[in-house]
């Protein structure tokens, strides 16, 4: 996992950890409370974010491009999702029929496509996207840690 791992003093869950945004719209603020200015708003459900801190009902989150802010914990879900290689603008990642480089390619996934993560073995993740199931190299996903097993 990225950075130092500790247990959150509010939830008892690991920090950092990946979760997804379950509500839309979901406001992200400069600090942990409604008195802090609004930074941005998530307008799409199930986008993955990384929880980097906890304070009461609030969670500090980071999105795929490194932007950070505070969001009410009630707007987050433990449902695991990921974005396909958002750092590779204009490139695709193969969705394979099995967890193997030689497996048949079922589809080519565009960068930033949102997928549901069904499980990961540390090298490959089984994902679902628009009714298709398959496997993507874990290194091609933002929303799971390198080597993480789910």
C-alpha cells in the first residue's frame, strides 16, 4: 500500500485505503466541516478515492490526479472501483478473458473508464464494466494498490 499504514482512530479501518463516492453530488471541502470553503463537487457516483485521514465524520480524500480535500464519510462507500490508467491519456488497456497475458482480449478499455473491482490477486484484478467481465493488470488501475489482494 502507498505510504505508511495505520488504523483510523474513527472507523478502525486502515488508512490509507481506497473507497468510492456513493452519493452525487458530493462536496469536497478545504477542511473537515461545513464551515470550510467548498473545493469541488463529485458529480459522478462510484468514483474511486483514497482515504488519507479521518477526523470525526469527515475523511480526507485524494483523487487520481492528486487533488485532496475533505468529504463527509456518509458520502463514501466501501465498494471497490477503479479507473483504467487515467495517467495514460488516449491509450487503452486490454480486458482479458483470464488472468494471463496470453489470454484472449475481450475488449480494449479507454483511459479513465470506471470499472467495478470484483477481486485482485496482487497482479491481476477481475473487473466488471458495462456487462462485461474480465481481467486487467493491477498496474493499469487506479483504485487498487500494487500487490493488493482483494
